[in-house]
């Protein structure tokens, strides 16, 4: 199980994703999935809804909210691989939040 990330200038559609791709993160998939798997959908904010087996999209407003959640996860994280994955996620969430019309695509296995 792993989650790869891509930031797009608009909502990506299968088959035409390269036209909107701005940045991607593909190195931390397994660690990111493990870090997010501990979240409870019923008690968590946005990140609890990331599907580790499918696609999840955040727009720039959702990315801003999720950044606050990542900060808390990083403070509590003791696994260095998961911490690196969360910090990478935070960088992409920050970029997405600062780019009107953009989306962050969580691509689960």
C-alpha cells in the first residue's frame, strides 16, 4: 500500500494529467500511507478521508486546512520515514494552498 502525490493546476482527469501537472512526490508512498492510516475518519479532519486504495483530491482551501493537521502529525511522529513523508506532504499542501484553482491528488494503490 502506498500513496503518491501530484499537484495540478486544475482538477486532473485521467488521460490528460500531464497538461496540468505542476509537481509530484513519488518517493514516500508507503511511509505516507502508514502515517495516514492511523487517522480515524470520524475524528480526523481532511486527512482522515484520504483513501489509501483509491484517488482523493484536495482543492486549495482543503489543502490549507490539511496543513494544520500535518503539523500535529509531524510533532507526534517518531518514525523518520513517516516524518519525511509528512514534511513532503506539507510542502505540496503549502504550494497547493498558495495556488488558486490547483488540486493535490492523492493516488492510492
